[in-house]
């Protein structure tokens, strides 16, 4: 998003009780792009790229489509959207001047096609599509040039060159970007813009191009294609964009291409986890060819309200990787290539001291802007998120145990990660003062401690050398015992953090990680009865204390007590899909831990897990169109922040698979019991 776009949105959104002015939201609309290009299709049909973190090319900043007939252009407004079957093909149905126009969008590799077709009532109508594109090659809004190649347009800055072509004859004109004085006006500038403003060079020195192309055939239709390239051969790129437009000149060709892409990129989840395809599609949209994922589509590129979202965090990504590993093991999704790519990416991006930095660009693994890189700086401050290193270590250990025990590079990476964790584990058995999972404070956190417990236990279970396993077991036991220092007896829960000598006893959704950490520990050493009782109390207290059921269409878990972030005019903390899904997963994990230890309350947590999971399941109240899970929602159901967010989709998938696996076991046991009775 360039400054002009942010300023225009600021003008449109100022004073809105549910919008943060100046953002580039994806809370409405749907995405296409299971490869390196991520294209957002808004309800009005306009398309824009969120591709840079996944591919290194920026593409389309903004666009608009309209239907022209009888000399008048009717710009598309809000349409009805859906995905076509189990694909990433987006269908948008417009009603324009008494006619129906259906739009189909599909992004494949670095190309994107948009097909338009008028309904039967428009037979014989002489109509065309006007398409206005504002490109931002290399993220630039100025010093842009255009080349007009007769039936195609090239927009360029330096190395990035973006192309447009159509399946029917086109005409091209330039558009003038907003002038300084217009940006200072109180009202947003119109888009499309005026023509070339009487200066001959304007049409060729602008990021904005207008293309008009005819709709032809008995059912008037046509396709426009765009292609993002980086220092490519011009003739080859022109041939590709022209071929894309012609090869996808009808609905059937686009839908067939969408099915082919989905088969190549996604496993068949329809016969496995409850409607798991929607979660896998969302996760694949956020995935780069390296295997790394962005947290979510970038909605705040100017860091106006956050630190940005279009990056790979090693916490989020490793947690997603491990949840996918769990779901795959239970249901046979066939995600081996995903697991291998994740392990390779973590090995490639590990620092010499065994840790991982705050965040990186997913398309190349290089360091991205961040604020928690204390271990890269000479001062080596508390501005380091140790849970990220622990989360990666836990995944790598599980990867060795379940996928490839002989991967020598992963063995080396894991051994180094163990040393990196040891370096930030204090003498008392708790991690040192660091930043937390929510990235808004420092301290000695229960969540960080839980990730260390889980990682050490996972390494002890992995097919590693006995000396490594023995050391990891000893460290896990140290952490297990040290957790007592974080217990708050008056509240019956573990504290959010130890802040100096003071216990911050607020309830924190991230502390639900204790359930899975103790499941992992129980595989190497038995969790004692007192700890089981504390875990039961903690999970109950946290779920009850963070649960919100406001008047309105949604309910779920807040992030932590007294969370003030992005509430706008709302009094109470917002509901988060991450913590709601995390609550369901923690309940499942605690159920299994209690059952394995003969505890009589296991069934209660099965019920709690199913109730929470229903909120984030397909059809749940926290799901948005496209089956997306946004990071947060206002009490009236308005989604906010990154949409879709990868983390809750992965948690949902793993939790659903665990509950379905339990149902299968129970059903098999009941069948066996019935057969035995009949035989007798």
C-alpha cells in the first residue's frame, strides 16, 4: 500500500467505530493464489496484490472494473462472492444496470486471470469492460514507466516488470496519480483518475493504466490477464501474459485450471478432517514456495497500528507446522512435502548461536524488519522471543521422530537449537526475561516456560544421541519443577509472568500451552497428581475467565485479561480466534493427559473442547466468508486485523482431527463390544 492509498482510506474511514483509518484490509473479499502470488478480490471485483512477502514482487496496488455500454461506464459495486468448489477460483456476481455480470478470478504462479461473462439477458448487447490498474513495481508509486505493446501493457520501475493483456482487442490510456494538493484535500481522490492532464508524458510516466476491451460471443465474455515478473525477458513475458488471457477465455478453462492447481498444491482433505479443505486452502494462500508462511495478509504496511503482519514469525510458523504434522499423522493428509520444506527452511534460517531471529521474509529467509532481535545486537537485551526458538525445536524433534529420523541436517539444527535454549534458561529453571508471545511486554512468562518444557521433552523423545536425549530430559525436569514458582494459589492458575519479584496474575490465553507441554513431558516422565490437579484448575480458570458471550452474534475467548488492543469504542477486550481455537486444543490435550493418568474428569474437557471448536469450525460464528478466521472480532461480529490468520486455521485442523480420531476409537470399541456380545 502506497501513501496515496493510505491517505485516501484515512479520509474514507475516519470516525468509523470499527475501522482503523489508513489500513489495507482483507476482512471482506476473498483471496486467490495457492502459489507465489496472493491476489485479493474485493466484493466490488477490484483486485490487488498482497504478494510481495511470498514472491518479492509487488504487483497491483489497486484496481477497478466497470461495464460500459451505450457510452456510459457502470463501475462495479458490492457483489456476491464464493469459492468455486474446492479450488481457489473466486466467483463474484454483479448486478449492473439490469444485467448480471459474473466475474471469475484465479491466480496461478505469478499470473492472474479475470474472466467476465454477461447473463442471457445481455445477448446481443454491445458491451465492453473498463479496467483501471494502479501498479506498484518494487513497491514504488513514483518514477514508474509504461510501455504499450499494441495488445499489451508493461508497467515497470527497475527490475520488476508487470504486464497486462486481454483475450479480445484492447485500447490503452494512461491515468494521472493524485497531485499533492489533492492528497491534502479532505475528501478522497476519485479512482479511476482523469486522463493525461494535457501533459504528453503523463500517460507514460504513471503507475496507473486504463485498459478497455470488448465482450464478445453469444454470451458476451472476455478475459484480462496480468503477470508479475522480475528482470524477465520482455518477449517471453509478453507471450506468457497473452497466452494466459487466451487460454482462460471461458469459465470452464478457469475452473479446470483451479481444480488442477488445487490437486497439485493441496491434499484431498474432503474425506478426512471435518471440512478441512477450507483450513488447508487458507494456509496454502499464506505459503511461499520456500514452505514458510506469512502470519496473514499485510493490512498495516505503514505500521500505523501494529508492527505489520506480512512476515514469517518462527513461533507462528513452527506451531502451524507442528499442528499440521499432528493432523497429518492422524488422517493421512499427505503433507510430507510441506513438513520437509518447513524443516529445510528452519535449518536455512537458524543463527550461529542456535536461535532464530524475530521474523524474516518468507520468500528468501532474509531478516525482515522487527523489534525483537536482541540476540543480534551487541547489548543482547530482553528484546528476544525465546518461545520462537523453542517452538521450532519442538517441531524439528517431532519431525525426526515421525517423518525422517535420518535427516542429518535437521539433527545438527536441533542440537544447535538445544544449545540456544540452554543459553536463555536461568539457574532457577525458568527462561530469562524476554518478550512474550503477544509481543507487548517483557518478563518471565508462563507461556515461554511451557514452550521450553515441550521442546525439551520433544527432544528427549526424538531419535537423537543418548547424551543429547539425557540432557534434554534433565532440562525438561528442571523446567517442570520451576513452574511451581509461577503458580498463583489464590486464583488457582499459573501467572501470566514473573515481573521482577512480582507475579502478574492476569489470565493469559497463551498459558493454555501448558496442556500440550505436559502431554509431551508425560511421554518421558509421569506428570504427578498434584500437577494434574493444578492443570485442571488452571485450564478451567483460564477458559472461564477469558470466555466472553457479548450481546451479538459471536462468543469466544479474549486474548488476556484487560487486553486493550484495537478495541476502538468497545469497552471490553475483543474475541480472538487464536485463543478460542487454543482453548479447544488445550481442552483436548488435557483430556488425553487426564485419561492416560486415570483421572476422572477427562470427559468434561472433551465436552469443553467440542463447544469451543464449534465456534471456529466451518459454519461457526467466528468464521467469515470464504471460511476465513480473522485474528480478532468486535462484539457485533465485525472482523478485524489479519484475515485470514494462519495460526487458528492450523490449530482448528489439529483439534478437529484429534476429536474425530477419538470418535473413531470409541466407535470401534462399541462395535467390538457389540460383536462380542452377539457372538456369546
